[in-house]
C-alpha cells in the first residue's frame, strides 16, 4: 500500500533565510532517512506465513517418522506467534490445522487474528476429499460432487474469517481432457464469487510439461475474476522447467504465491533452486499479491521460516 507524507511549508523571516535553508536540508534528510527505514516494514506487508511451514508441530500433520519436537502448536496461537516472532501479519491456514469447525471456534480464531492485527489471506483446503485420489477431477460424478461440496464449505469458512481466497489442488487430472476439472473449478468460482472469496488452483509437483501447465488451462477454462492460480516456487523437477513454466503460472496469479523453502544452507539461503530467480519472475509478471512462506524442509521450522522471510526481504 503506497503511503504519502503530507507536505508542509516552512515560513521564516528574511534574516533567517540561511537557517531556514539549513532546516529544510535537515528536514529533507530526515524524510529520506524515514523512507529508507520504512523499506523493511513496507516489504513485510508483502510477506505471509503459511501454517503448513509448521506441519511438524501440529498434531494433525506431524509425521511419525519425522523430527521429534516437544513443543506443539495450535492454530489459535499462530497469529500472535507469527506477529511477535516475524513481524508478519499476513497468514495462510491449512484446513487440516483447524481443531474444530464449530462457530465458537471460528469466533475465537477471528478474535485472535484481530488481536494480533493480522489478516487471513487464504485457506489451503488440504483435506482428504480434495487431496486423496482424483478429487475435483474425479470422473465419477458422486465423488466429484462430494469434493465440490467440501470445497464450498471451506469457502463459507473463509468468508466467516475474512479470508480473500481458498486454494484447492485439482487432483489427478486428465491432461488430454481437462473439461471435468474445469467444470469443477467453474462451479467453485461461481460460488466463491457469491461469497466474495476467490478460488485458487494449486499447482502440484510433476515432471511432464502438460501436467505442470495444467493449472493455466484450468484457470482460463473456468474463466472469470474469481479464479486464479497459486504458484509454488518449489513444485518443479528442475530449474529449466521452473524457468519455463513459472512465468505462465504467474499470468493467472493475483492473490497469493508460495515462497517455498526446501533445503537451506548454513547461511539460511535456498540451495535447491534459484529463490532470487523466482522472485524476479513474480515481479516481472506484475504480481502484487502476498508471498506466503511455506517451508517444507527439515530442521527447526521456527528458524527456517525466519531464513525464508529474510531471503524474501533481500529480493523483494
């Protein structure tokens, strides 16, 4: 958000003209210093944190064979923790991290967001009906309708919590015939439009160009302003594929992208791919949404998220 300072005029007697010029110079210096100092906070307005970065701390997503952390995290505490630790106030929640779908729980969660002066940007609908098997691309009408109905429930939840969007994986797509998938997202986009909630197609890891570019075809096929893509820096088999496909995904990205961390070196910089290159692609595309930090690597998630935030601030 652009912030403009109010302009003021300084009236000085003629005999104090030199002093006035000196004061003007000092004022200009202070203004420039203030603008420079504001660079960090302004950049932080473009940074978000996904609850998925802390999968290893949530009981619902902790892997039995994963790293053992004594500390447990609950979604109700996430807004204040992220605000205090990272000075970040944009959040993305994973549906699997919700401890309840009762109205009282949503009221408390929204209250905690307000208390932390934070905003819920999006909800990742990473539930079984969407994530397991074909999901929204299921050729079986009953299973597909079940996935669509589940996604609509999360659109309602997003509306209650003031989120701008939800994101859904398209499931197992038939790249030779995307009509079934397109129709599912068209229905979701129409429902989302009625609730002022956008629907984002999550891109998933793949190797074939047709699979990697499928979200673009789905988004354009569904059409309308309530459908978009959630690009992910890390979901590519190699750097050439990332460089080729990511710009295409960003043509339909307006709300959110995943600034993914996969493997960090000792200095906290991403080693698996060109993080700087991804940010440059996003900027060149005109992306004005939120870069949601989604750390999926090993190690302490608190420190790792901070490292990815730092890298974002370096390149934004």
